[in-house]
């Protein structure tokens, strides 16, 4: 019989290495690079959020100090993260650290479910934090509610420089019971005149998450500041830019198919961890293929930023979509035409200026197109001679003609730049196509399993296994399958494909029962205890 | 309940008996009086109700003289008249019976086309022996049941081995390398594991031998490896953590909480920078399916020095993880259809399937029962188990004698008198652990253990100890 855990220690001597594979060096520089990019992007975006929160707290603090007035409402800073909160735990750690160091505040972080499962637990946590700064003089009194009001009494007797504000941080606000939060706010609202209290809430969803708060009974007691510096799309853009559109040495290539897969997968799950895992897999699996086409990143970024000044985002609303078009070698002139045709002089000016002023790394193409842009810009500023003879019977005014000419020139200039991105890309054949990515990262295990059981193609030359035969009858049965009938069908199928002489030793029955046990184990059936000779079908597939 | 079904009615008209319409029930009843009644063929087993035909039809006196006087000009008509209820209230079972008279019905419906039936044909039809489909079914089921009861777990085990032998022809290595792994999957798996990913295998067939082959080729003697058999019904995460902690290379303290234990293990491993490989057969095993256990594995997977290669078999296996857990594990999924039989994995299921017929309990049920027993009861049961294990190899061993058991219990002060012992044994009987039988040799009372598999009994003894 098998043991629960088999332990195999290292017994190799240093003299003879038995396995060369273990000594092969694995290149994980790309994986480390991806990890670093993710960490940097997160910290960059988190820093913005922290700055926003600190600004609001500073502003509130100043108001209180200068006016010597308390608030009528409890200030709430709602961070709309638009992604899975578990991936932003560092943000709240950073917030806690910054708030406690920069402001004389007592920070109470309610991060585990136990801590905010009831008001009693919330007050218990609060008491523990308060005791660090204001030790409890009467530790025997266990009534938490009473202690809070008692604390306020003692707090009011303190000198101004000894007083600290209370800041509650709730990273996963959506998992908190709203009625508990309402009751807690009602309790605190009695004390806001004496002590400064504010909240920092983390919200996974977007605007609709706030509705829960805004629609609650305590909305009139709150003053809500929403901070939108974080979104799933923002993280994605920053990561794509850092990985593929930056000047770093550890750049690796990605195909259009792979980028498309990653894009779809991320916006289905909104999980940065999934994105990281998928990119690492692609980077590691494709490590042997060298980048063939060097993308002119400076030019790419410059033209993208410039075109964003034009209406309707002609090169794609997001940088990643422009990059995807580039990778899949699709021209984007239709949108460019429409956009340029509907743009104003000011927009065209801004477009050209942003390109001219972009921080260039002395790229030859950038310099060339910069000069062209300057030329177009200067030409546009010159007056067109008012030539009444050339003005035909058209109704176009001089300014219209000028605008059209300007548009035409800018369009040609943009087209020239885009054309250099649509130069024929040598097809780098890679085995990491979309099918393989699906298979390795998001497989449909059930469909694959059932397809294998039902496909007869594999078995043309060999006998169909018992499990497949049993499954065939299984699919044709109802909820309760009588075992004797099932056995009869199975036996007839077995006899069709094999010659079985007088089954004296009941081998077919034994095979049937074994197959039945396997189906039980795999979760297809449940041997029914109510009607002993029936099996209950547990899965239904078309 | 009205049913729109055709009811054949035999109409006999004669000058002497004007317009006498006799229901088919009456005729059949008369027929049944002269012949042996058919076997009762219950359509339902419940409550031992047997449906006897013709119980409700009242006896109609046969007037043979009258019938004999029927002359040639009389004829019997057979009409199929629909939407007419039977004349007498009949039991549901009889209606059912009638519906199953397929041969009769066919003939009768055929004959109604010309509305003429010869008397001799009618006699033939009515007097034919009728075997209902139910009879055939019951015989088949009984035969199936009796054959099933005769199967033993050893038979099933041998069958499974034969099936495996058919595919492998004795060479598991060749079968797997040539037929299953078409490329350099092992290489890929090893690379991914070393790069920080974890591998998850899924597909039809047992992957246990594949995992052990991978271990032999790439990890044996090179890395500290733990092969965890998650399919075992008695495995617990605590045992796994204890075994890992107690390894001399890790030497971590086993703490009360599982989470603290795994964190302690991770700390030790990170401090020593020791790469360990966990090969988990069936990470979706019965005892691994709850969130707490998966959280332990998740913490292990997040450690850069712990590399996990696991297999998953259950059709709904991936549902044990939510999106967050899946990404924490960093799985790379591989589809591997070995089509090898699940031998070790289905031990419990095989026993359960047979045990249903012999009304025995499964391992977990017995263990549960033992846990609920009083310490004294457990001691008495242990005596039975020890006696079984000591004598099970003997051919004619029927069980422990009651007198012997009583002597031993009395000597060890488990019971004061015979009555107490009998009360205890009644409790065991109620729990379907034992049976009191009379010995075939000398007629003495024997206490027979209903669990016959030695492995399971040994497990029980360990539990009792």
C-alpha cells in the first residue's frame, strides 16, 4: 500500500553528477525584469494615490487648526482602485506609514474580516491602538462602548499639542457589512466635535462601488472625496509601456497574438497577478527567439502622444491598442483621415508642437520628422496670398482653404511616419501562439477531458478502452442509471470489439465494476445508496 | 384517473343471450379459474406488495350449457373501443400488467381490422402462456446482483492490473515516453519548475506513474523531493506538514496551527536556500478539497524555493480554486492523457461499490463509528480486530467465539457479566460492524467481523491503538 508521503533525500555525491539538466543554467533575467517592472509601476501609481490622500488630510488638518472649528461631517477618502484589492496591500501599508509619520495621527487599520465583523471588534481594535498613545488608566473596565466616550472625556482635557487625530483605514470596504459601518459612523458622529476622525476606504469597483456608500443612511454625515488615480487600464498601459515601449536593455518581443491574449485575459480578470504570470510565461518560453525588428520607440511614443491631441484618438485610445496594430501590421489610415479632417487649427498646432518638443534621444528619424513638422507649422503661419482669380466659383472661404491645406500637410506628415511602422515585418514564427497560451494558462479542462473520452478517432486501430465505452452509455442515460442495464450495454459493446469466451470468471463484470469505480472517482457518477443498483449521473454535457 | 387507452372488449351475442356484453376481465377471470394463476410479478419492490391478478374481478358463474348451445350463426366480435373505462375498478398494477401484454395486444389489435375473430383463434390468444417483460428484467437483475456479490476487492484489483498490463506490456517507461510524451515535456517541466512556475497535469488516465517517472529522471538523488499521495483517503495536511518539518535538512518545529507550520518551514527553507520539490498526486484529493488546505499549498507555492508539480483528476477539480488562488499558484497546465487505469486512486471507490451489495460500511464510516464508541467499547472491539488479524489466514476461520471473547473481556475487566457484553455486541451489530452467527462445526456462537479486508482492519487497529 502507498505511504502518505514518500521522502527522497539527496544522495548524490559530488564526484558523479547524475543529471546534467540540474546544472544547466536557466536564464530568468526576463522574469526578474518583469517582476521589477510590475513592482515599479505599482509603487509609481500607489505613490500618486498616497500623495492625493496626504493632500486631503493636510488640507483638513489645516482647516481645523486655522479655523479652530471641527467638521460637521466625517471626511471620507475613497480610493477607487478598479482592480483586485489583494494586489494593493502595499498601498495601504505605505499609507499607514506615511500618515503616522507626517501627521500626528493614530492609524487604525481594519484589514481582517474578524476586525470589522462587528462594532465590538472594531472598537476593540481601536482601543488597542489608542492604548499605544494614551495608556488605559482603568484596564479592568471591559465595556468598550463606555470606554470610547470615557476616552473622549479624557481627550478633551489634554493639551492641544498632545491631541492626535484618528484615521481609520479599511482596505476592502466592499467586504464590510454596510449596516455595521452605518452604526459605527453614527457612534463616531457623536464625537466629531471633540476629535478629528477621518476614513480612508479602498474600493475594488469603480463608481458603482461608491453608490453603496452614497445611498446609505449615513450619507448626510459624510463628506466623500473620491480619488481616481488608479484604474485597471492605467496599470496595464504603464506596464505595456515599461516592458515594450521603453529604452531598457531587457526588452523582449511579443507577437500580436500574444498581446491580444494578454489584453483579453487581463480585462476579464482585472488581475495584475494573472497579467504578471502570463507575461512571465511568454517571456520565459520565447527566450530563444531574438527580437528581429527593432521598434523605434522614441518615434513611436512621440507620434502616439501627438496624435492624442487630435480628435477621436486616431491611433487608438490606448497605447497598447496602437502597439497591437503595429504588431499585427494593420494600417490605420482611415481613422487618421477622419480625425485629421475633423480637427481644428488649434488641435493641429498642438499635435505638431507636442512632437517638436518631445524629449528625443537624438534618433535620426525623430529629427527628420521634427524638422518636417516645424516646416509645416511655419508654413501654416504664413498668410496665403489672396488671389481672387484662382478663387473659382467655389464657396470656400480663404480660411477654409488654408485649413484644408494645413490638414492635408499634417495628414501626409503623419502618414509618412506611420508608414515606417508598417514596413514588412519578418514573420517570427513562434510556437507560443494563442492556442498554446490558452492551453497552458487558461485551459478548459472539462471540455478537454470529455472530448478525449468521446473521440473515436484515436481508437481506430486499437480497442476502445473500458472507460470510453462506459462513458458512451453514460451520456445516453438519464439521471438514475440502472446498473444491470448499464452492464448489459457495456458487455455487448465489449463483445463487439473483443472475442470473449464464456465469461466464467466474470471478467467483464469485474471490468465494469472497476470502470464504475473510476467514474465515481472522477466525479461523473455517484453510486446511489437509496436504490442500491442505480448510479446517479452528476454531469450533463452536450 | 382516466386514460385514453383502448380496451379490447369481447362481445358475444346470441339469440338466447341477447346483448350480453362481457368484459375482457370476466373472460380472463374465467380462464384463470381453470388454469394455474400466473406468478405474481411485482413491478415495485417496496413494502413487499405483490400484485396478484384478477383479485378485483368478481367471479362470474360459467354457464357451460349456455355456451355450448351457441350455434354457428353466433359470432364473437372483437371491437377495440377507446375512451371506455374497464367495467370494474382495477388496481393500478393490473392495468400495468395489461399494458405489458405486448404479444396479446398486438394480436388483438391486428384482428380488429376486420372485426372478426374466430373462436379458436381467440382461445389460442387467451390461453397462451404470458411471460411479461418484467419477469425477464427481474431475472436479469437477480443474476446481476448475485454475480456482483461474488466479486471481491481482490478480483477488481487483479482486473485493474490486467487492464494496465494490456497497455503497458510491462514497460511503463517505454509506454509513457513513446505513446504519451511526444516531445520534450519532461525537459520543459523541469525548466519551468526551476524558473519559479508550478506544473499542473490533467487528462484522462492515472498520472501517478508519469510523476514517478519524472522524479526518477530529473529529481532522484539531486533534490530533496516529497511525493504526496493526495488520493489516499486517510491523508491529512497535518501529517504532510509533520513529515516535511521533521526532515533533517529542514528541521522545523511543528506548531499547532497548520499555517504557522508552513510558514516556519518556508522560513527555514529560505534561510538555507534549499530547493525542495513537492510532487502531489491528486492535489484535488478528498481531504485536500477545503480552502484551508489549499491556502497551505498556496503559501508553499509562493515560496521561490518550493517547486510544485501536481496532478488533478476530478472533472470539477479546478473549482477548488478561485481566480486569486489560481494566480498565486502560478500554474502551467499540461494535458496528458495516459489512459492508464486508476488503480491506487480508486481503492476506496471499488470497496464502496462492492460494499453496497454486502451492506458493509466504508472505511470512513467505520472510523467515524469507532470514534463515537466509549473507551471500553473500543477495547472490546480491539480484541475482535486483533483476533481477526491473528487468524484471518486460516481457511475455516469463521470468527471469534463468544465464550472466548467473554473470557478475555472478563479477565481484562472490560465487562462484569455476559449481559453487558451482549449489550455491547448489540451496539456493534447496530453499527453493522459484527454479526452473531452459529458455528457450522460445533454450533457455538461466533462473533464475526463484517470487515474482511486486511488492510482496512490493520488501519482500524492503528486507529484503535
